[in-house]
């Protein structure tokens, strides 16, 4: 049996990975917790700084409209999808490299525009599940974590003051208000009836990010007044492109004396051993065959230490109740015995993860110990790295790229 996939781990957040077929050992909740110690606020899907500034302005406009209208009409989620779609279509009317950078849904929106069907309203979203996968869903939690909005997505004092002082914001508010009034009549509205395209395109220019830049730097703890480790990481990223495979190694070397970095290294070492055993299951026909698989004896010999490290890490305050439960279950899976015994525990543990997601397990064990591959993973290519553990470093690198471009403009 050949190995049917190249890696297990994705960089999706827990809320997204529950709806996917990736991350079969349910490790995302652990990478999230330990990644947060290194880089607060950012998520794996909140790439770049520009979208934070744009979303603050769009939230303001949608909330203002929702506050002053009569009862009834579209819910707030539909309003946010509508204003998100407005800015995407507006940018694509006169696209530039600056304004289309990290514009979510641009390829799908371009195809819709080519077909001449740019309608906005329920049932006409640019992206499937746009409220979660578009601008709002990907950036709302980081904004809340930065304390720029509250739990109801309302702008807090500092962010509201900056939006109020943004040049041209009255034009953005007026044009969005007028369009949402049309939309609240209950029928989809053609984008052609929107009059504020130029104002929305301007939001994606470096001047808008510059307007919010100081506040974003402070809340990200990368400003000169901060002594948080994220500032040291931010500065260490300077020589490297966002996609550089050396980023994690460079940052870990830069912060070698930091306890959070050592915890991340310990977590990676321990989980690598368990992942390797689970991966090897897909390379043999029966569980007894594992004993003869090259290198597996050394990996199993490391599992006692791996279990000890997981026990230590399970006491970290950053872990949620779900994270503590997950790490304890993994520690139990590492709890000694032969490769066959460890693999059997891991497969049962994996089955529980997939049941929780209402998904089929990737592999099953028959009564005779034979392994049956049920599902071979998804979205894998040989060109991708086998393990992807960036601890939000790629997101911070993308954020830095946007800030650098803004400063150079």
C-alpha cells in the first residue's frame, strides 16, 4: 500500500477544520493555543493588514444603516455579505496591483462579472458561505481580539474615532446606505445601481492603511513602545519573503531563550512522533506489519518522552478545556507498548475526532488487524511540505509585507 497523501496538517483554524477532511488527529486546537503565545490576534486566514482597515470601515457603514432603519429587512450577516460584495465588485471595475492584493473572492467575482450577472443579495453571494469565508469571517475575530470591536462587531472608541476622521468616509457611508435601502426591499439589486465604486476602491489604497497604521501597530504589539515577543518576531522577519520556508527556523533561533518558543518546540517534537506512527499505518496492510517498518522502532522508543512532554504542556494556562482534553487523549495514545498497540490507540482516537466532525474515519481496523483505508485525505500534492506548522508566522509576515508597502508609498 503506498502512502496516499503527503501531509496531514493544514493551517486552517479550528472553526474551519471541523468542516474539512484535514487534520485527522485534531491538532489544530493545540497549534492555535501555542501559536497565540508567539503571535497574538492573527489567524491563519487573516493575511495582510489592508483588509483589517477595510473591514473597520465596512462594519461602521453596515452598523449605521442597521441602527437607523425600521424593524425587519435583512439581518446583519446579509448586510455584511452585501457590503463585502460591493467592495469586491467595485475594485474589479478598475483593478490595480495594490487594490486587488488579498481581495477575497476576486477570481469568482471576475467570472460572475464576465457572465454579466453582478447581483447582490441573499442567494447571490460571490463565495459559498461568504459570511465565514469572506472578509467578515476571516478578519472579525482578530479585530475583536485586538479590542477594536466588541462582541457584537461594534467599533470601540479608538477604532470609531479613526473611521470618523478618515477622509471620504461620509461618501462611503452615503453610497452604502443608499444601496442597502434598495436591497432591503426584498429583491436582489444589480451592482450597476451602486454609486460609490470609486470611494470603495480608495479604501484599498495605502493611504487608508496609513490612516489606521499606528493603531494596528499598537494593538498588534509591534510598535516601538512594545517589548512583547511579537515585536522581536516582526523584526526578525524583515529579510525574508512571506513564503520563505526558513521563516520558522529563523524566528525560533532569534527567540531561543523564550519559554513560549521552547514549548512550541517541545509540542512539535512530541506530536511529530505520534503523527509518524499514524502516517505509517497507511504504508502497511496489517497492524502486525508495523513492527518491520523501517525506523518505526526508534519512533516508538521516543513515545515515553513524548508522553511526558505532553503531560507538562497540558498544564499550560493558554489551553482551552477542549485543548486540555485533546492533549490528555494524545498523551494516553503515546502511553507505551509496541508500534501495533500505539497505532491501534491512535486509530481509535482518530475515529473519535472524525465522529465529532460527523465525518468518516480515514482508516479502519478489521477484526484480524487488517487496515482498510476509508478516506485518503484531501487537497494534497507532492510539491507541498509534509508538515506545516507556522504558528501564525506566515500571517505576521503577510501583515508585515502590507505595512512595508504602505510605508514605502
